[in-house]
């Protein structure tokens, strides 16, 4: 498959930043040369669907695609339990006519844990590419154990800016967060994280099955 349009179902709007990671994985693990991902921002609907089953069905209805990526954090559940929950919701949607291949995306904590490895990109997103101050990023092998990767990334961006006083107060770590993926091109370091390894394995599996309808999870 050389061109794939897919829809991403998530819990929040910031998860649109998963699209570049998915695109990279599709290219490197499944041989998909060109990807077109749409983040289904269902929360903008007048009556947003509440259950995961309803969100899956509505996403496919509003954003027709060749494949579906369903993202949820593991949070307090194990990745296997979360994957089974996603699979159950997908199968319920499939029984109602949602016949499509689907992949689970389950960062162990949150998406930000997958963005804490690229110091150069963090400095560029912070607007200070030539900065030298130590960012004290957590070891990549331990980011899945961090209690709040979102806070870790926010602090790294603020530190990387090397701003002080009023200028630091005006610095928007949220805006820098949205810029960060523009500077990240190689996600291979994530292969040391169990959540990403499971996701990449599912992508390989779906490609090996020639994108047949069904659920592909860890």
C-alpha cells in the first residue's frame, strides 16, 4: 500500500500530535510511503458521543478512512487490559457495521512520554536552538514510569527557552508543545519503550494481513 488515509480516535485534542508518529511508523514498519491522517475531534460536535464504541462509530461515519487508530492511555490499567477494552468497543462498533482494520495506540502514561527524548527538537520548539542549559530530561528507559510526563515536557520547554523574568512568564509551553513535532523526524528511539513496541508490532501485523478488517492490538 503506497497511500493510506486513516482516522485517529483519541480522548483529547492535543493527541493530534500522534499523527506524525503514526506516519513515521507506517512508513518504517509497514512500507506505507504516503499517509493522510485525520484527527477526529468529536468533542466539537453538538452532541459528542460518550462511550468509546460510539466515538469509534461516529469517527468512521464522519471521517471515512481505510484504517482506524484508537488511542487511549493505559493510566491505572495494564496495557493488556486497556487493549482488551478497546477491542471490545471496536467489536461492538463492528457489529453495527463499522467494518475496517483498527490499531490500538496505548502510551503507558500519556503522549508526552513519547516526546521527551529529542533534546534538539525541544530546544528548537522553545525558540532557542543554540541553547546549552541542561534540560535534565528523564532517561528514555524510565519515562514510562514518570508520574507526570506532561509536566516534565512543559518544564523542559521552559528551561530550554532560557528566558527569565517577564519574558519567561509570557512563554507559552502549550504553543511550544504544538511546534515540537515539526522538529522531530526520527522516532526510532521510542523502540525502547514497551508501549511503542506494542504499537509498532500491531502496525506490522496489520500490514502482514494486507490491511484486512479487524482489531490489531497488543
